[in-house]
């Protein structure tokens, strides 16, 4: 496993604490289907984070999605 990603491309989320697993699952849901985050996904997040933290988590997800889409559309190459 390299940087928490398995050879099949899936993330090894079991290595994270439950709150972070919920946040990462929520990030995946918001990124792939933001208009269809389920009540169960939100409840898992709300069980570990307060409303203010959920707003911040969602802001970070949205911001990084914006950066990624912007850079992908303009074919900006990543730097190291």
C-alpha cells in the first residue's frame, strides 16, 4: 500500500480513526454525487463532528474540488 491507497485504487480507510473515516467517506460522496449525499452518510459524519466542523469539512471539500476541476480543465500540470 502506497500512501494509503491499495493496488486496486481503493483507500485503506480502516487505518484512520472513525471520525476521519466518516469525513473521508463524506468527501468521496460530495465529490462524486454532491446532490445525493445520503442521510446515513451525513449521520455518520454528524456522529463525530459538530455542525461548525461539518461546514468547514464541506468548505475544504468544495475548495479542493474547485481547484481540481479548474486545473484539469486548463490542463495545468502538477508540480512537486
